[in-house]
């Protein structure tokens, strides 16, 4: 599982875009890049990946830019992270159970359960959840006995 600045920047930029949309404003890439402290060229690369994934659409012209392809309340954080090519697997063997010298490692079940927990959390969290004032999302962890 590898959470890099790609995900952080993409998620923060989309949250800002959603907030602007909710307030009836538009934001350009230069505005978002400046507000988020992201290099504009890097943000353009991320938005290109998000467009290819179908999360954003782009419009050309003087008033062009990017907007959501659908309501941000339907876009999961998981889909954003997958679009910017994050590795969301904590097992190190992609779930194939060949972690240690071709066999299942002793901690494989732990990492596999972590994958399932994180996957579920990311799948159940949407862009609009990030801009709600009282976000109280929690990850339900397995009880260890």
C-alpha cells in the first residue's frame, strides 16, 4: 500500500473543485494549483489521468477547464486513487499468497485484512464527504483477541 503525493494532491484538488462547484463558482487549474501549493504542470498531469479515468471532463476555449463528469457525491476516493495509479495492495504479493519464497508469508492474512479494511473505507468515502463540515468517518478495525 503506497499513498503518495499523487493521491493527496488529486484528492485535495478535487475537494477544492467540489467546494467551488457547491458555491456556484468555478476554479481553473492555475487557481487550484496556487491554492494547494502544487506545481501547475503536475496538477495538469493528475487531471489528465482523472479525465482519462472518466472522473473529470475538459472543455476547451477561453472559459475552458475541468469539471466533474458526474456529481462528486458519486465519485469514490478509491476511484480517484486508482486513477492516479496508486498501489492499494498492502500484501506485497498482490494477494497471490506467494509472499515469502513462493509461499504465503506468516503475516499474509494480516496484510490481506488491512487491504480489505482500507479498500472498504476508500470505497465508502466520496469527494463530497471531504467538504462536509462535520465529517466523522471512522475505519472499523477488526478486534484482535
